[in-house]
C-alpha cells in the first residue's frame, strides 16, 4: 500500500530519512480494526521521529502519522484515537506507563490504511469534514485536556496561550474562546498575533511583554523561551499547564522562588483519553468550532508539509488527504 515513512534518522537533516513509497498491507490482530484513511494531520511528533526521538532503529521503517479520519470496515465515518494502551491497563489512558502513540511501536496513519485497537475508533459526525476531524486526535485533544481537565478552567477565567501559531496553540485559543474564557496570546511574529485575534484571542502581545492583568492559567508548549514570562504572568495560586517544550526543555532559571511563594501550580499534560476525544468531537459538532487548517496537501506531497513545519511556516494544522 501507499505510505509515507521514516527510513532512517538524521538530527541535522530530518527530511533526508522521509520516504514516499510502498509498504506491506497491515495485518489486523484480533480486537483491532482497519481504518481506510481519508485524511491525516501532521504533528511536530512526526518531525521529531525523523530525528530519532521516541523511535528506535529496530522499528524502522516506520509509517509516520498519529492522527487520522476515514472509514471503518463497515463504511462508517470515524476518527482514530492515537494513544495505544497496554490491553490490561485500567483507568486514565494517559497514565499508562506502557502507552505509545501510533508511529512509535505501531505503524502510523500516513498511508492508505491504519490498524488500531477497536476501542480507538470514534464516530465522526457528518458536520466535520475528514480533514477537520483528522486535526483533532493529537493537537486538539491535547489542548482540550490542558484547558478543561488539567487546567480545570471555567467560563470567565483568564488564560494566556504562549506561542500562537502552532497546532496546539491555535487549538487552545479557539477552544478557550468557545469555552467562555478570556483569552490572551503571545507571538514573536506580528502576522501570527493578528491571526490569533482573528481566531478568537481577546488580546495579543509580543513574546515576553508585560501583561495588563495576571492570568488564572498559562498554557505552555514552548518551554525555555517563554517559561519565565509564563510564571510571572500568573496570579497567586494560578496554574501553568505544560504539554511541550518546542524551544528546549532546559531552563537557566525555573523561577522556583516565585512558584513556592505565590503557591503556583505546575501541571503536566499529555494527549487525552478516548472519552475526552469523544467529548471534544461532540463539542465541535455542537458549537460549530472548526480546526484551523494551514494547508491541505495530497499525501504524496507530504515532504512539502514536513518542510513547512521544519521552517516554522505554519499557522494551524497541515493535513494530508487521499
């Protein structure tokens, strides 16, 4: 079958290991389901995989891609949940120490079809296109859990979203606005700040700028470059919810004194559960909120999408279609 896969790793030139070609058709184990892929969205995870992060040499060649929407074996329109759990795990799926994402241990979604545990298949409402639905399982689900599960934010709360532009950040802005929150956002790029206003931010600021108010929570995906600003933007007792470190994980100053003196909360957040994905899909269906898609490309032009993400030339999600 047609697929987009990692053949080798390179930290300096990750796209050199990306191949558009043919791979064997997948086998379907008992309790698993085969989904015919109509659309799949690109994540930073896919770019990191080409650098060898989270993926072992013995797993190569590996079909990339975590997210997909398409048809199940009965012809139903479905969305694929990207987290694969140990079959014996009970409880919050994101806490399973043996969990993995599609394209880590199991072949991913940038292909004609993908095989997943049957419980990972969620009905897709007709109101969502395949391209829109394919944006939800990683970036949008991450944002949903950050805001409403880990952040426990309520209508009227004020939230700061750092680094407007990426897939998670744009999802955070749009979901926060839909959830009745006061939304502030930052970006180094003037054009991205303008776009953040268009998609729902109430106010935007340059990265590191002093805010007019202290916020209830900060949604952090950038890491080192914005950490100090995030901590200093919180009200006493506020929370920073972190799901990524795109600028690097190491900190010169973790602001520990400020954290303990102001009783701030630092909360990690990773992906989301199948139940949360179903809730997110229902929210999108009920509110009419739609993922922001930067561009749609045929899957055989996937290298163009990877190059755009590597260059940072993205606002919203890149979606590959078949």
